[in-house]
């Protein structure tokens, strides 16, 4: 199994993103919401966006792998998801957003989801 490698790496990244939110909440003494603190707002959205897309993308990659998907394809999908999420996190986390990294990160995430979905359809229908 290959997908668990990427699941583990992404889980560690999620814990890091969560810890960063906690650290900023403590720094700005904000329990709920963002206290109108730009960096906290950005950290919350990076963590939230990660939680919205990564589980679904990983599930699709894992399903493809369990249907005897090629290991190289699984590595490419897993790597693209990991790199995409790192780029997105970096781009959004900056005080002055780096839109290029945010966009590339989201494009990579969507490509993983779409390609995985199409591969699953191909494997199960054809």
C-alpha cells in the first residue's frame, strides 16, 4: 500500500497547520473567531481548506490504489496532493498573500481529485 505514506505525511502537515492556529490564537488571545487578526484569519483558512479537500482526495487515491491502480500513478497523485497543499499553505499564510502559490496549490489539488475520479470511473466502468 502506497496511499498510507501520503496519508501519514498529510496528517503530520495537518497537525502542524492546527498547531499554528493554536499558537496564533494564544498570541492574539482569541478563543473564537479570528479577532480581526490577518495572520490568524489566514491560518484558520489554510487549516480549514486542508480539512475540506484532503480527506476526499486521499479517499479517491486510496480507492484507485485498491482497484489495482498502478504504483507510479498513485505516487504521482500522492506527491501532487502533498506538494499542492504545501504550496497552498505557503501562499495563503503570508501576511501579503502569494496568489501564485495559492492558485497552483489549488489547481494541483483539483487535478488530483479529477484525475482520481476519472481513473476510478475508467477502472470500474470499462
